[in-house]
C-alpha cells in the first residue's frame, strides 16, 4: 500500500473500532488501494471514504457487532445487483460483515473496485445522492381539444395561428377549461370567449398575469 495514500484520520478511526472489526476494515482498505492506487482516503459523515478523481468510490463503517462496505455510483450498483450480491436493506452494498469470511473473494472485490474506478474514468458515474435529488417529472397525458373548439379555431385563421404558437401548457389551460364545461351552453360560451381572447393573443389566465 502506498504510504502517501493513507490518511491519519482513518488510522484514528480504525484505532477506535471493536477488535473484531479492525482486521476486516484493514483488509478492505488494502483491497481498495491495491485495486485503485490513486484512491484517496477521507472522513465523511464520521466514517472512512475512498475518493477517486473527486468522486466517491466506496466507504466502510464499523458498528458494535458488524461492519459495512458500500460501493458508490449507480453504475457499479447495477453490476453488483446483476451479480446478486447487492443488499437493498441499507447495510452497505454487502450486508452485515462480522468476519473476513463474510466478504466475497479478494478476486471479486478487486474486480469490482477496478470496475467502479473505470466508471469514473469513462464519465459513467452517477452518485446515489445525485440520483436521489434528480426528480423526474411525469409527463401529463395529452388531451385533445373538444371538436367544437377545434372547429371554431378552423373558422378563425388568426386565432388558429396564435393558438398554434402557444406553449403546450397554455394550450392545455384553454382545452381543459372548455372540456370541463358540463352543459353545452356553458361550453359554447367558453369557446366563444376563448376565440376572442386567443385572437387578442391572450392566455387563458391573462387577467391574473402581470403584463
């Protein structure tokens, strides 16, 4: 292990763990540096982490009766999941580790660590924090304009052109307002009003906009 990669804060952490945990964590530490010599040690959230090129590669923790080791990166997580070793119960990536025999073979561990580093090298790295923060908004289902409204637009070329230039959300506001009318009379009045407003370039809620 390259001495310059060791962090005294990690040494201090290992000096405080339970006796059973120390050989496990020292072994894991050695595997990380063997597979990724450029990994850097740090302490985050009061536990040892290994970073590579600014990205978190993995981390380890010691508790009263077990240890954990967690790979970071959605991509390596998918690899571990396919290998059927990834634990989804919050116990790191490999579950509760109480002895060296609970760990996968050194060959497999070294391979996964190298693969995790390779994902960073290739730019295929998504941290779990970034993945959780990324909110994917579901698209609203498309809604068709009522036939009467579509017919009214066809009869007014100016309104049709302006409506076509509206954003999807602006179009939806008009369509939903008209479609929500229960009575034919109400729908007819809303269509007439909508055509007038659209001809003037007004959005559905123009009265409430600061123009």
